[in-house]
């Protein structure tokens, strides 16, 4: 995960998030977003023509009334729209970020529905998210990256040369 942001689902946070993402990338990328319309202008303003940008809109059916609270609407199809330049159609996907979001929700109780494990202060939520991503990327070896030896995402991307200990992460807070 190149960046993350704890914030509202609004244009100000979208601008902050996309600008931070742009600042962390050194190469031209293909960036796929969902149908949230705010992203189209924000990505254009931040990246200019230096991005291949498609949108993946997922279309859902009507919700069933008696199951409205707990069951999602039935997935019907996905529509791909090219917004900028020449993205590789085979790579248009939001699956990576959606999988990351699921992993975060399953790893941190404060992101599960109907929970009493919520953060009372936004700062505490930000610390919890930072700790999650630090552990996920630097401390936890991933089986899919274990070739030829156990590795973390930070090791696989060349950011780190070893699996971090929890003690090393704690030392960063000093």
C-alpha cells in the first residue's frame, strides 16, 4: 500500500489522499478507481496527463427489503471507462485495494460492523491504522512472497532487508 488516509469521504480528503499518492510515486502508473466521481477531477488535477486512468463502476441490483441491513445488493456487472490516456484493459481492477481494505477490517476490530471496539478519538484511529500497516508491511512475512525465503512486502519491494520485530516498530515511536 503506497499511502493511506483516515478521513471523511469528501473532496478535501480525496485531494489530500491523491496528492500524497502522487508524491510517493516515481514512475508513471495505471490508477484504477471506483465510480466515486470526486476522484476524476482530483486525479486530473494532481497527475495531469502523467497517469493511465480507468474507472471501474460496479453495478448492483435492488436490495431485498427484509435483508437490507445485513445483506449487500446483488452484484450484476462491472463497467470499465477509460478516463485518461491508455490503460491496459486487462489490469483495470480495484481488487488489490479492496483486498487490502478487507484485510484491515478483519485485522482490526474497530473496522468491523456493529462493534464496541471503535476509536473515541480520530488520533487513536490513525495510530491504529499506522500500526496495522507497519505490521502488515514490515513485521508479518507473507506466504506468497516466500521465494526463496520468508519475506515481508517491504523486503519484496526493496525497502527493508529483514523481517522487523515488534520491538523495532516500538523504537520508531521514541
